[in-house]
C-alpha cells in the first residue's frame, strides 16, 4: 500500500514542532499524546497498530500489529488524523523534549529505516511502524536499546525526534564509526550494527564513558544525537539530589519534584 503524499513545514529550533498539510481524505498517523494543534474538519480516530494495511487481516491482523508495538514498549494504540473537509487542512505535532525533528523520505532511503524505539513521532498513513530484533547477543544485551528497535517501512514521509543537535553521516562501504550507545538515533537497513567492549580495565572502570560503545559499519546513512534523553535526565536528577543534600531547593529542586510526580 502506497503511503499518502503529505506536505510539511518545521517550526522552531531546539523545541520544534512539525506542521503537516493534508489534502482532502489524506491522513497522518502519530503516537498518542504528540498532537499540538489541528484545524477544523480534521477527524481524529484511535486505531490498533499503525493502520498501514487498511482493513486487511481482520481482527487477528490488527491484534498482531498492536502486539508488536506492545513488545517494543509503545502504546497499543496510535492516532490517525484525516482531512474530511474540502480544502487543505493542517495538523501539528510537537517533540516531547528539546532536540530536533528529522523528516525522512523512506522512498529515498531504501524503504526502511531502523531507529531507537522511542524516536517515532508521526508519518504519512501507509508507513508501517514495526519492530526490528537485533540478532547479535552483544547488541541485544549491551546496546542500550535491547534486542528490539523500531523499524519504519514504506514509501512515504516519516518524522522522528532526538535530543540536542543531530548529526547525519553517510558511511562508505567498510567505514566504521564508533559512538556512545545512547547517541544512536537511526540508521538505514544496510548499516551493520554491533556492540564492542571499551577495552582495558582502567578505561572501562574509570573512563566515565561506560563499558560498551556501538560500532556502525557502512555502507549506509546514520543519524546521531548529541543529547540522549536519559543523559539529560540523569544530570537533572544528580544536580537536584546535590541541591537537596545541601538543603537548597530552587529551580532544580522544583524540577526534580516535577519529575518525581
């Protein structure tokens, strides 16, 4: 099933949102809770899975699609937004934390992109959002994302989000790039992904960079984020805990209490 041909516009710098333009009867799917605003005559429906196969497969097919999302730690449901009016209408989706929204034309990326499981934001209806198992034990146990990552398949536009600044790199055949496991955002299907031990007891224990890093071998394209959300959260909690021990509150203490709630 060919994906709907949507148009879009990005707004903002570090706190971005994407505005999707829908022609009559065009639809976009999104994660639950990502909606920012929408115009009149856009109909919102909750569906099992991603709706990429339409009505095919019946109840069993829908349950299987929803079950795949549950395994990846996502909600069983997704939301589809359809323009039921006569002219062009707009619906906007916002990233959940500071960073960038990355538009991806899957037709130009080999029809498949593998990304970290919480990166997906929205996509044209017809794009399939599934799971991708990492078959190598090292990548599964120590890769930071476990055995399961998300895969986006199809020929339409998809949008993912990541923290901080996004670095896009084209790897040549055989070229290897080593990165922190949490900094990997997405990669095309040709990239060989594995996990390696840092090496050296002193470096592993006292280097402060963790025990493992990801190795990405080309050919293919990769996207890397400068600020993974777990790194941001750990710094906030550490600073807040230090303030509490010193008997202070202030902004960090209030922010920590907000996270705790």
